[in-house]
C-alpha cells in the first residue's frame, strides 16, 4: 500500500509541475502576442490578451486542485484553498472582462456596418 501511495504522490507532483509550466508558458505567450498586437494596432488586443491569461490561469488552477491531493496538514489545506479562491476570482474577473470586450467589439462592428 505504501508503494501505491508513493507512486500516486510522485505522479501528482509531476502533473502539478507540468500544469504550472504550461500555465506560465501560456501566459507568457499571450503576453508576447499581446505586445505584438498592441504594436501593430490590433483592436482585439485586449480581448486576445485576456483570453490567453484566462487559459493560463485555468492550467494553474488545475495544478492547485491537484495539490489538494497531497496536502497533509490543515495549514497546507488552508493555504491551497486560499490560492484556489484567489485564482478562481482572477479567472472570473478575466472572463467578465472578456465578455465586456466582446460586447464592445460587437457594438463597434454594428456601428461600423450601419455607416
């Protein structure tokens, strides 16, 4: 039984690190793409940047959820819960920003089409 527990712990550790790296990579790529689009005057820069950040945060949130599998003490559980709550709140705010940007973009397109 101890071997199985160690195996599960090792797999979980690797998955957490992998998801963290993917999340950071997605956020960095979104930031670089956002900078490129900003320099070239793309009107969808904010929307694309927000979508990239939301995707990166989703990966990082997944790693925190996996981290709950291996915590042992109440203080660790509370810390992980606080991190999950913070990342979930950030994700919610970014999705709200995406929705507003999409609505603004659609309204701008309708006004342009009407003229």
